[in-house]
C-alpha cells in the first residue's frame, strides 16, 4: 500500500506529498543498428535521459539491471522498426512489461521540426505514461519465420515480374515484336530462343535478360515447394485451407493474407480487420454534415493488395468452378456453406453497385471490404472446427 506523508513547506513553496512504497518506472528505448537511447520516468516524476547502450546481449543485460534498480515494476516501450522483435522477446523473457508501438500513431505536434534520439526517447516515455501509444501485434517466433518465407516468395515473384518487363522493354526498343499472346508460355519462350540481334553486345544483353528470368523462375519454384511443405506444420494451416474455399482466394492469396495478418482472432469484430487492412473510408465530419473520402490505406499494403485482387473475381456470376471444387475437398460443411453464402452475396452486390453507376474501382474496394469480413468469419470457423493435422488434406496446387 502506498503511504502519503506531508512535509512542511519550505522556502515559500507549498507542501507536497511524498509517495513511498511500490514505485513504477516508464522507460522508452530508441534502438538503431549500433546503439539504444534510453529515457525513463519514476511514477509522476520528470522524464530523465538514461543514456545510450549497445545492442549486444551483455549490453541488454546491463540495461535491464539498471532499469530494475529504478523501480520494482518497469514498463518498456520502443517503436516498431527495421530491428525487428528480438529486443521485445529479450525484455519479455526477463519479466518486463514491454510494448512495441506503431510509429505512425505516435502523437506529434505540427510545429516540431527538430528530431534527435534524445528528444524522441523523452517524448516516447511521456506518451507511454499518458497512454497515448498504440501497440502493434508481435507475432510468435514460428509465425514470423513462416512470414519471412512467404515474403521471400512474394519478393521472388515481384523480381520475376520486373525481369520480364525489362526484357519486353528491351525487345520493344529494338523493334522485335511477338505476333501471338506474350504470356510466357512454351510457344513464347521458344520464340525468344530464336531471337537474334546484329550486334554481339546487344545479343549478350538479351541473353542476360533471359538468364535472369530463368533464374527467377527457378527461385520461385524452390520457394513455392518449400512453402507448401512448411504450411502443413504451421498452426494456421486450417485457416489457409479454409479461406481457399472462397472465390478468388487461391494458395498465393491465402498464404500471403494469413502470414501477414497473423492471428485473426485478435480482432474482436470484422470492422477492426477492415480498418487494419486500410479498406475503410476516411471521414471528415463536423456537426450535422458527414463527409467520407477515399479509403485510409493504413496497415499492411501487401495484404490489402491481395484482398483487392481477390475481389475482382466477384464481377462474374456466382458458381463453383472445378478449381474451387478441388479446394473444397475435405473441408467441413459449415465452411463450404459460408463460402458459398459469401460468393452469392458479393457477386450480387457487385452487380448492384455497377448498375447504380458506381466506378469500377470503388465497387471493387467495397467488395474487398466485405470480403475481409467473410475471411474473418471463416478463419474463426476454421480454428473452432480445427481438424487434427494428421487428417488435413495436402495444400491445393
């Protein structure tokens, strides 16, 4: 219990209470590649700068000892950044109440034009004590490892797209055109093998472009094979299978969405998932007037792009194609029925919005917003009806 003791006023200053007993310290860390700037505050006292420390394990141990000497209970916060969540896991393992906050949601004064590590650490400690910080979701070690593999696959596919675009630009600049469909199929690749150029230097550049594409194709195949093998032992494998019951959500979209979002059960309502994906409309209302603008585009841009790409498939009439039927095999009936309800509703809504004259992009984003709600619902069903891993079907190809 905290005891209060009043002191006599001195030097014309009013009496002040002294709190004795259990104290609390709010500490903020500002980590970068080589050092960590630390600031702290005891109870309601002034924020003080503790100094800088290194990033090695021994430096972190010494920092923890210094922080624990300030107060029995210590809350620690630092901004999410390129250094990852290793520091968070070290502090939690040592018993600290640690939070990783979202940098974009830290309160900032419009007139602030000076930024230093010292100022940022002090401001972060004050914001932590005031409760003005928003925590980000910290994935588990296994979830983060799987997400890294999924991101490597996505990066390889993006590199492949860029390599193909560079080769097309090279051919267009030299007046070489393919008369058929340049879809990088067997016929198109055979035609590329017969292309020649008058200059040996140009032909060398062409060969390097082709070799880059072949290397990226091999890399994508390796990563996809590794991902299909790893997803079977992942704890969210039932969710990956279940969301593929929906139209437009194939293995690429399912793995990308689930690996980026993580545990969807942390969202108590689908509107929270919509806001996290940045597909809710912005708003600037006052009084009796309500003004809504474009979507906020906050949160994870890659997951939002996958969601919008999947929403385009609902412009066609509702039906179960052979590809979707193959993905439905082995899934519980409740998930299959829910996916069909989603397809019927979203296809009907797409037609109605288009008939009302809505621009196609606004219509697609509206469908993507509702699609996120169905993904949230189906993921919760999948975890509630979780099938033992030994009985789960293999991922669809």
